[in-house]
C-alpha cells in the first residue's frame, strides 16, 4: 500500500533508538523526509547514517539536543523546512513511589511528557491546516488506560496530554483541513524503557529482572514483547493519506494485554 506521504517532512522526537527510531524507519521507508532528534549525539548520528543507507530516496537530518527545552525545540523545528508529520516522543520519567517525588520531579515529568508535545503541536498545526494536510502522533503509554502503580509520574503527565489532545483534535478548523492528532499507547515493548521498569520493580521486590521479564511475557496474550519495527508501521499508517478520518483517538498496541472492552 502506498501511504501517500512521499516527500512529506516529518519531525520525529527521541528517534535515536527504541520506538522513536522504529517510527523514523517506517516513515523514511515510505519516502518521507525525516528530521530526527535525541540528546545522545553518537547514537543519533548512527541512526541517521543507518536510515540514509537503507532509504537513499529520503532526506535524513539529525539534530542533537534536548527536545524538552526551548532551545532544543527551536533547533529541531529550524532544521525542518516544514512539518507535515510530527511524532512526539520523550523518555518516560523514572518509576518509584510517589512519596519519593518532590515538586521538581513532577515538573520535569510534565515538561517532558505533556508540555513539550503541546509546545510542538502549537508550533506546527496551524501551518499544517493552511497547507491542507497534517499528522500528529503522540507516543504515550498503555498506562494511560491501565495505570501502573510505580509509574505515577508517567501516568499523571501522559494523562494530562491525553485530555488536552481529546479537545484539540476535534477543533473543526484542524479536522476539516485534514489535520489529525492521535495518541499511540504502547504496552510492553522490548526497549530500554521496559528494562528500566523491570529493574525498578526488581529493586523494589527483590525478584531477579529475568524472572520478572518472563512473568511479564507470559501475561501477554500474544506471548511476546512488541518490536519497535511493528510499532513504527502503525505510526506510519496513522501518518498516511489513508488515515484522515481517524483523529482524537488513543490506539493501544499491546499484544492484547489490556483486559477491558473499551
């Protein structure tokens, strides 16, 4: 299927590895030009080189910096001639007990996982509407629907973004101009984030990481952890011309882990 986004410009945040990298790979494969960001220069440049080699028809630009800062956002936006596709992503805050978190920890989580996506959306959606096409995909978490007790910082910040998007995505001046805003809610994927969560649980319970990982895997109906590549493919479809009638949605991709009907 031709997704109809060849030549479009995509800004993909936190794309040097994990789910962000999977999204950048899928978009570049479809012929979209991608600007990728991350804080780690070495990993970012390695990913950019990998994408250029695999997809020579796409322009790939790497912008090292902290997307949660005004300077990082300005640099990323300046590198992109126009933003037709925005994939918001940022590393999740650390697990723990809410009794351990001070105000600064909460503000840092809100900045990374709520306010930064909102700032990038604010900087791009009106121009998308003027051009008559735009796609925003926010990578949040399955914990928005089924909160995990040790991820309170993430639960709170990402739920705030979810509520904001629910209203914004339904503004007629955006939706009627083929600008969609959706959230992708990943469940257990084989990423550094999963390993960090497992280590946190291990430290709290005294259970070895390997044992916790196996318990988690067995609890997934699909019988496995997800891959960044398959996550990226779903993201690319949401960014496609074919997904213009999907907006304001929270799409779980969790191997069937969520037990509810809705």
